């Protein structure tokens, strides 16, 4: 299943690159009356027609990879924001449900200081906040996991995009040993390099997608548990405050 998914990522990148190539080809038709520069002539002389196609395809693959990694980065950021909002909402709701009772109890104790000499409204409020934070701690852990691992995986994907962008220059140079196909000609080198690097890019993008999916699934369970935990904290604290007011 994983190999099929990676294959789909790889195919998607190639299709997206092909779409961009087609779009650029249409643009080139309209601009065909422009004078060919010395740089373009030199590039064609070095690479030849097939080499130019390979060079352009590498450029389009870079654009496609950049688009894909950007979309995944946005997905990571959206999920991070969603988890952070959930934590804030749970803690804020819990405190809001207790604020009135805390204030009522504080007024009772201020009017009757002998009822509970150790009472301190600030300490009590901070204790409630700590207990609510315990409820949302698993969500905090998911945020850290998504932020750290997501950034690392995105960096890996972006490194493959960067390597693809360097292929044309690398394949025209004398040292192609990092890719282990120094024996190939320029265009073959580019195409072979793209094939290998595109698989690595697809794997890296699949890993990010899988991380987002897994964290989202786990976070849904954590959110439900955090809400139940928060309700329990509110109930226990509410009963404790009521009991102290009644006994004063």
C-alpha cells in the first residue's frame, strides 16, 4: 500500500510538472517572435534539443515539487492551529464555568474570614488552571510531535527539490559521483537523476501526509478525552466550592 501511495505521489508530481510544461509551451508559442539570446544559443549548443527538454523538465519538476511541499506545509500549519485552538477553547470554557462560583465563594470567605483562613482566590484559580492543563497535555504533546517531525520531514522534501534544481548544472560538470551515474550523457543524467530524486521526494511527501493524517486521528481521540477530563475537573471543583460555601 505504501509503495502504491508513493507511486501516486510520484505520478502526481510528474503530471503537475507536465501541466506546467504544457502551459509554458503555450506561452513560448506566443513569444516565438522574440530574438534568441546568446545564452539560449550557448545552452542549446551544450545540451542539444533533447538536453534542453530534459533541462526544462527538471525546472518544471522543481516547480511541481515546490508546490507540493508548500501545500503540505500549509496542511501542517492548519492542523497545528486547530489543535492550539482546541486547547485554548477547553481551558477557557472550563474556567468560564467556574468563574462565577469562584467569585461567589471568595465573597463569602471575605465576609467570613474565619470560615477558611487558608483561602486564597489566586491560588485556587491557578490550581484549577493546572488541572485543566493536565487534561490537555496529550494535545500539547501532539503539537510538539507534529511541529518537530513535520518540520524535519518537510526539510527532507525540500532538500530533494533543491537537488533536482541542481541536476542540470551537476550533470554538465565533471563530478557526478554523488548520483552514481557519471558515465551518462547530460540529458540521460538529468532524466535518471530526476527519476531517482523524484522517488525520494514522493516518499518524503508521503511521510508528511501520513504524519498529518496520524496526528489528526490521534488528536480527535485526545480532544474527546480532554473534554471529558475538563468536565470532571469542573464538576469536582464546583462541588468543592459549593460545599465550602454551605459549611461557612
